[in-house]
């Protein structure tokens, strides 16, 4: 007898197993079963021997199946992992492509890039509200100044411009157009003063370019240049 037919009908011949498969199967069992399996090729095997051999082959076959199943599971895990990585990288590539297109678009239209945002400086003047609307139409907002670096960058543009800060809702409570409250502020000395009670509810970067602090509250109906900001 050269092989053993198991329940699945598969014929297993120990001599034809590849060496890793053989070691996987054999290593799990005792020397006894190895010897029994090794004697399979003999033609003069007794009945008792034959039963032993068949038992051993069953065990080996079972161990092989088990080992192959585990290997298959591991390969599936690895494949799933690779698939998820591929998915992640594909999304990231799309995201980067989109960013590149946006960057090219804004840069071409003369927007200035600083620290994660694009800025648009108008070449005509409007009221604060019209300026705000213009920014919205450009897919941006009137500039929101969040820190000293940004204030410095904007100040260096040397232009009197509306920014997205107002106390129109509640006098004296300054709010950015995105509803965030004012944290870092850069008022010029003496401002905000709601000068002569002229309803100065909107904020301009004023012409005191030499001063780090150069904001002024002014009447929202005044005509000024304006600054839009688009977060990238
Ligand atoms: C002008 C306006 C006011 C400002 C004063 C400062 O009147 O710009 O908003 O406060 O100057 O003297
Ligand atoms: Ca003022």
C-alpha cells in the first residue's frame, strides 16, 4: 500500500510530500509514527503494521490540513492588510492631486500663500459687508487672523484692508466671521474706540504699517480694500 485515502477522498503518499509539508506533518508526531510512515513503501507489511501506518497517516494528514489552513488564514490577513494600505494610499493620492490643482488655481489667480492659507487682496474698495460677500463668492472668508505670524504677514502687505472681525452683533464683543471669539488681538494703541460713537463695528488693518499692532475699528459703510483668506 502506497497511500491512504482519507474522508475527502484525497490520496496522501508520504514519499511525494514536499519537504516543508513533510516536516510540518512529521514534526508534530512521535518517532514512532515517523518510522511507521517511513515503512509505507515496504510490500511485506503485516496487518497490525498496516493499521498503525494508516493511523499515523491520518494524523499526519490532519496536521497538514491544519497547518495549511493556518497558513491560508495568515496569507488572507496579509492580503487584507495590503488591500487596506492600497486603499489608504489611493485616497491620499487623490487628496494630494486635488490639493495640487487647488494650489495651481489660487496661485495663478494671484493669491498669496502663507502658512497653510491663500490670501486674496482686492484691487478695488467696498463696504465691509460687500467685501465679506465677495470673499464668500471666491470660496473664501474675510481674513481671520489667528496669531502673530499671520498678523505680521498681513501687515507687510502695506494696504488698508477689511478683515473678518466685527462687533455688529453686540457692541464691544468682537467676533470673527467664522464665529470664533477674538483671542490674539493686534489693536493700534487707543483702538478700538468706536470713534465719536460713529458705529465703528468693523475692523481694518490700518496704515500704521510700522507698528506690529495696527488694527482699527471703523464704520462698516466705509469703502476699503479687503483681504480674503482660504484655508488649504
Ligand atoms: C479716524 C478713524 C477712527 C480712528 C481715529 C483715530 O477718525 O479711523 O476709526 O479711531 O481716526 O484717531
Ligand atoms: Ca476706531
